[in-house]
């Protein structure tokens, strides 16, 4: 088994207002896996992502990378610059890193093609649907070719049809590129469909209550969603979540 990209060792987080978000969280994120964090609101799922990204520091324990902190972050909202065209939004991380203009634009166009929006370079965010805005946000996170992609409930605000389509497209992109994903969700059904491992978190202060392997083969299509195997796995994860919420 390959060594982990990131390790959390007995991590706790207490905020300045006294809120104890996490307690004794240990986990290892391995190369190429699709890992979902599943749990009730307020259990610290987003806090785990922010600790991994070094946006906040742990109150106790340690977050350790195996090398450079190389990641992209997709937030719950697309957070696009409304005054800038799509290509300029995707270029932002490369410009902040002072990448040469011509290669940076080529990489931005390639990232846009990866998420199925080739030809939309000159559109403004106001001209895009919610799903298209989220695709641009994903392209911006991928333009630096990170080893690790952190996704904080990226599809939660979308309608069900768009959400299912983006689930399929994200899986296809992950299978092509094989970067590592840590994906936060409230949805049992989404976590089972996407992931090869699910960490179920307990209510605040968040802890890892269950570590569940989803070893169904990829690619996963509509047939998997309709299968008895999928239903059984969803039932297993739902039971683990119910137990975590009353623990």
C-alpha cells in the first residue's frame, strides 16, 4: 500500500469562541483514492478540509504531508470573480504563481475542456448556470495539476438532475487523471456512488465513527445506482451514520 499523502494524527480543533469542532481525529489519505467525509451538520467535516489545506491550525495533534502541500480546493459556492471572464477566473491560481502567460492560458483552456466547457472562455459568470459555474470552479482548482483535490459539498445547492450529471462527470475526470479527492457531503447516496472509502463522522465534537470501504468496481453508471448492491451499501452506510449521530 502506498504511503499516505496526508496524515492527521489525533487532531483536535477548538475555536476561539469555545466551540469544540473536532476531537481525536486520525486518518490517512492515500494516493489516488476517492475519500468521502460523511456526517451531520456541524460535525467538523469542513474543518477537516481546512486543516488539511493549512487554512487553520489544529489545537492539538498534527497534520503531516509527505512532501509539498499540493492541493486544489473547491468550496460550496463557486466563488468566481463576477467581473472576470471564465478564462480569467481559471487563470487566477497561475497568475498568482507568476506562470508565463502563454503556457498558463494553454493550461487554463485544457482545464476548461476537462470539465466539458471548451468554448466558454469568454463568458462571464452571470451568463452561466449553477452547474456550469461549479465546473469552472473545478477547472480553476485543477489548473495547477494538484495531487489532492479538496471538495466541500460542491454540488449541494444544485438541482438533482444537475447533481447526478456532475457526479458522473467528476468520476470520469477522476478515473482519467487519478488525482486524490477528499469530498465532503451530507448525502449517503452521493458518498456511496462516488467513493471507494467513506469516513462517517459523529456529531460535534467530530470523530471518525466508521471507516467503510466501497469496493464496487468503476466506472459506475446508472446501472449501479439502480442495483441491489448499491441499495445494500447505502443501507449499511445509513446505519453507520445513524449510530454515529447518537453515539
